[in-house]
C-alpha cells in the first residue's frame, strides 16, 4: 500500500468510528513496511499530520458514552508535539487507548450537546 492509500483507509475509519493512535501505528508497520521504531514513529506522525491538516480530522478522546468525541483545543503543531513527546515518554509504541484518538468533525458534536 502507499501512504495515500493508508491515509484514505484511516479517513474512512475516522468517519465511521473513533480511531486510536495505536491503529495508525499498526497500519504503518505492515502496510508501509516500517520495522524500525524511529521510522514507525516518524511515518505515523506524518500520517497524523495529514489526517489533521489535509483531511480535517480532529484529535482528542472518546467521550464517556463512547459514541461522542471530546476534541483537544490545540493547534496542529501543539497536537503533533504533544503526541510525539508523550510517545517518547511512553517508551514503546502506543497501545489501545493510549495517547490520542482521531475522528471526523461530524463525530465531535458532543461539544454542542448533540
């Protein structure tokens, strides 16, 4: 798969449900052929940047009800730096529920009580 195909697939997933960073990491290794942890992090962060900047996805965490989403209030650069810093501090690849989640803007209606 190409990075664009992986990105398209992740966007589709984000439109159906919230997608954890772990899912992006797991897409990078087999789909893009990354075996090195540093390369995996760099490729995953590149996909995160594309999801947020080019595809309009939001990042944060699922709301307690599991359906809605609570986006973080930060800039793109703050988001990327936060995710990278927390990933490095974690000392391993993020697993289910760790660090950040992504979703389409339609899923964030929780903010307005929707």
